[in-house]
C-alpha cells in the first residue's frame, strides 16, 4: 500500500467510528436530542441570568456594607474624641486637686512650724 492509500484507509475508520458514535447517540436519545439541546440551552440562559442577578445583588450588598462600615468608623471616631476630651478634663481636675493638696500641705507645714515655735518658748 502506498502512503496515500494508507492515509485514506486510516481516515475511513475514523469517519466510520464517528458515524457509529452518532448512530448510537441517535439510538439512545433519538428524537429527544434536539429537545435536550433546547433544555440545556434554556438552563444555560437561566444560569447566566441568575449569575447577573447575583452579581448585582452582591454589588448592592457590598455598597450597603461599605456605607455601614463608614458610619461605624465615624461613630467610633466621635466616641473616641469624646472619651479623649473627658480624660483630659479628668486629668485637669486631678491636677487642680493635686495643686490644692500641695498648698494644703504647705499650710499644714507652716502651721506645724508655728506650733513648734510656740512649744519651744
């Protein structure tokens, strides 16, 4: 056999094998094959539509969540500023009390010094 005849001989079994598979498919599925194709096509369309809806819903929920996080961050910042102001006020008040204690201590020290002088005389 020549190379050309070999190529033709090897192509024939491939075609006949393909034709046999097609014949088996037609036997198994028969006329319903076109209906199956139609149903699969509809299912693909529905999946694509649901995917678009899901993506839109995800984008919407993501935007809503982002807004809520921004509001939470703002609220946290405001609470933190208020707390800082309260701490500063308490520190200032304690510094004032501390200054009073120092003054009172000095007055007590002077009073004790005077008592000691009186007792020594």
